């Protein structure tokens, strides 16, 4: 079997997949790099991984900047390792096209786990590619899942569009808040309650933490009688992530949610939605790239000339472009 050499060498996919499944950290890292580089070997990688996916609990961790997402992720890794779980961490920054300072800081913190072979940590950035993370994050998750991670934590930077993406990916979404960073009512207004399966008031060593918990519990009780549409009551835990306090409660809440997902059938529903989003992201990416191909081949300038000349309206021109880019399969 050929050796996997430098980054540019042709990947020996079956051997990489085999080694990743055995928990070889370098093989896992290499497979995620293939995802990031949009390698032509990806199809083969994903075909090889597919039978071994679907076991990991995917946990999204989101919340406002500075609330303690990275500190909590780090503390969660410690807690999960203590009970023997294999853990993957994906730190995702949808806003920055390059791995920036924030993630660099996280990397330093994560060095607590640098020598633990049952922890995989990886930062991913969007590289300014439209839909890039929507497409690449699920593929990186597949790698970590197939590598035997029991839990994969995805940490996002900031709230907004990113939190929507996390929800689309995660089995369980944890929203972190902190005293003084917005009480329950504001959180509800920001739509944060809707995306949360578990809420944590971090920095509970600060003044106002108890009130924040109460406000959140009240806001949850007011919305849908405390149950989301599928019948889960969202718990509020308080944590002091810097000291590792309350992290056991957070892990207990994650376990409870996992059991509920299995018992209620909600996991299947979420996973189908996630797979659908994943297929769509890949298909859109392909449409985009095929249109790029025909654009280069001159189809687009010709159509543009005809639209300018009034011979063709832009809708029919678009139909024609799609016909060229995506020729219908022969019946
Ligand atoms: N007092 C207190 N400080 C905390 C706690 N948890 C985190 N911090 C501090 O809050 C700051 C931000 O923590 P991070 O974990 O980097 O927060 P983050 O949400 O990952 O930040 P971004 O990734 O920049 O959005 C750091 O200085 C932490 O030490 C806590 O429970 N109590
Ligand atoms: Mg962070």
C-alpha cells in the first residue's frame, strides 16, 4: 500500500479511511484537510465513510461573543473524557474567511487536550466561499463520526446566521448566556429560545446569575408551556466554565436530551432534515461550479448578447444556461 506523503500527493483513500476508523489522529486530520481543500478524492472518502457514520451525538454550542463558548467546550471535553467518551471538536467561524485570532486563542486553550489521543480538535473557516461551511462542516462531522467519536462538539463564533447553521447540523443545541448579557426576555426576542435544546447561564459566579436563570425559565414556561413543538422541556443549567462548575449538570442535560431524541423519534426527524440540507448544499455547490464551467466556455456571453439585443428575456436565458450546465439525463 502506498504511503501518504505530502499534502499534494494522491490520497490513498481506503487506507486513510481504515486508519481513521482505528482512531489514527493523523488520518482523521488528513481526511478533514481533504474536505477543506475540496479534494477530488472527496467522493471516494465520503463513500468509504458512509457505512460508519450515524453514531456520534452532535452537539452545537452557540451564544453571544465572549459568553464562554470556548471555555465551556474545553470544560465539556474534560468532563466527557472523564467518563471515557471519545470527543471531537469543530470550531467553526462563519464570519471570517481565514482562521483568525479568535480561533487561534481557542487553540491555545484546547492544548489542555493536545496529548489525548481520544480528542480531535479542528478549526474551520469559511474561506470566503459562499455556502462553503454549509457544505464542508457536515463532511468534517462525517469524518469525526466515522472515527468513532461518541460526541462531537461544534462551537460557532457569534450568533445570527451561524446559529441557524448549527441547528441545522446538531442533534442537540446548547445556547450559552451570561448574566448581564441579556435576560430571558431579550433572549426570547432574539429568537434564541427557539434554537436551544439546552440553555446554560455561564459566568454564574457573577451577580445576577440566579435572576438570569429564573428569567429564562419563565420565558421558557411562557413559550409553548415550556415545551418545544416536539415535546422536550428545555432545561436551564448554570455553569462557571472557568472553574468547571456545573459542567456535570450540562453533561447530564445533554444525556437527557439524547435519550429523549431516541425515545421520541425526534432524532430520525432531525437527521433526515440534516441529510436533506447536506444534499442540497452539495447540489447547489455543483450547480454553481458547472455554471462556472459553461460561463468559461462562452455560453453566458452569447446569452447576454441576446438579452441585450432584446431577442431573449433573462428568464429564458437562465433556463437555457441551466440546460447547458445541467443537461437532462437521457431517458
Ligand atoms: N467569570 C467568569 N469568566 C468566564 C467564565 N467562563 C469564561 N469566562 C471568561 O470569559 C472570557 C471569554 O471566554 P471564551 O470562552 O473565550 O468565550 P467565547 O464565547 O468562546 O468567545 P468568542 O469565541 O470570542 O465568541 C474569557 O476571559 C474567559 O476566561 C465563567 O464562568 N466565569
Ligand atoms: Mg470562542
